[in-house]
């Protein structure tokens, strides 16, 4: 089985049966096991939270802290407790 050869694209956990069937039909299924492990879940909607390693960047806001606070004082906030 080549990882470079185009094939079906699956994007949901519910696709497990289709993926296993595809691997079995193509002769690439080595073994089928079910492994139980816990995922973190959203406290609001109970959907699983899956973390992906992604490239990211950050802004060092501490360099601008004093300037940000001074500019916040110039803003007329609505409601007033926001600023």
C-alpha cells in the first residue's frame, strides 16, 4: 500500500468501518483492534477535543504593556466596567 497513491479521504471518527473495509479489500489490513483511551471533551457541548501539532506564533505584548494601558485609559468603554 502506497501512501502516495490517491484513495478515499475520511474526516470523521464515524468513518472507522469504511476505513477498515477499504484496508481489508485492498489487502492492507494487518490487524483490527479496538483500543480504549480517554479524550478530553468540551464542557459545553461534550464533543471530543483533539489537539493537533501546528505551527504557531505569538506576540510579546509585555513590550507594549504600558502603552496599551495608557491607550485603554483614553477609550470611552461601554459598558464602563469593560475598560
